[in-house]
């Protein structure tokens, strides 16, 4: 048995946020042969499960950039997040220094946002096909794991915001997942770490694992596995780091690469 870890947006999903017939067919062949498939995303759990259900995939889940892992039966096998205090400090820092950015706070059960009417939040909700659970951070229990804080900002500001956050919060894991999105996770939490945990739980060798990704938040996962494959729509900066490149997400890049492996 072998395992594939695949990012979703920009990788598994095309620009219509759907899986192509060719990709669906090859992934089902992969799992029908007894191999494992893991959807590894910065989306919350509620934004991943509908995709699995729509295409009837036999897949495990890595959600919130590595903060949550569910097995194939959707049983929680791992959860690690930042503290409520850390989350509040990130939100307060963002509000004080980047008022034009909109923050989103995720747990395994909640998606709390700065402004429900913000067009960027409305767009994100339409993409993941899930509505935020509210704007009140007080509903989060003190012991509840904060999976991540997401900042959505202008593309021309994202680098300066990323640098400022990394300087202020050097122990947190901060990286871009899109031209306008910054993911903030707990120290040590990443897709790469989650892939290592999943492989250990299921007795896989990381050097035999395959990973597909397209952006900076996939970097740790791509570096962790033995067979990393970068999508053709990835930033040029990442393309310099990997020799295995495939077509973009609108031209069946995942299926193209996997067909060669099979």
C-alpha cells in the first residue's frame, strides 16, 4: 500500500472548485487498489467533507493546514492548535496594524469572522460551500483548539503583512496559501508534520509517499515526502525548488502525473 497527500484548492480542484472526471477516475483506481488518499488542505473540516461526499472518495483528511487529522472513517486522530491567548494576540495585532485585512478564526467546529458581510468572506464561503458560524469569538471555549487564523488581504500588501507577522510572532507558523491569503498556525503545525504523523499511524514510509501541491503552505508537505509533485500553476519561486512538475489544475495536472506513476 502507498499514500497520496494532495492539496485541494489549486491542485485537486480546478478553477470551478471541482474535480475533473479524469482526476476522479484515477484517484478511485488508486484507492480501489488498496492505497490511501489524504486530502490535505488549509480548509476547515466542514469545507473538505462535502468534496469527499460529492465524489464518493475513500479519503482521510488533513484540515486547517495540519491542525486536524481525520482517518478514512472521519474519526479524529490528531488535533493541535494555538492557544486562545495566541489567537487573540494575532487578531488584535492584525486589527491594529492592518485594518484593511479581514481575519478568520477556525477550530474543528467553528469559523468565526471579523465581518460576515465582507465580500472576501462571502467569496470564501461560496468557494468552500460553508457559511461562517458567526462573528463572536467569545463562543470559543478556553480549552478549544484554535486550528488557525486566516488573514485575507490585498495582494500588494501580503508580503509586508507576512513579514510583520513573522517578526511579531516568530514561534507561529505563517505562510501564504494564495495571493491574498495568509495562514497562521501553531508552532510546529504544518501539512508536512501532519503527513509524518499520518504515515507513522498507518505504517507508511515517508520516502514512498506522494504529495501534490501548488503553493507555499504545501512546501513542508512536499519536502517531507519522497515523491513531491508541483502543479504547473505554482509560483515561479517554488518551481525552482522541485524537479517534478506537472500541468496546472485546470489541465488535469494531478491525473497526468499519477497516470505515469501507475
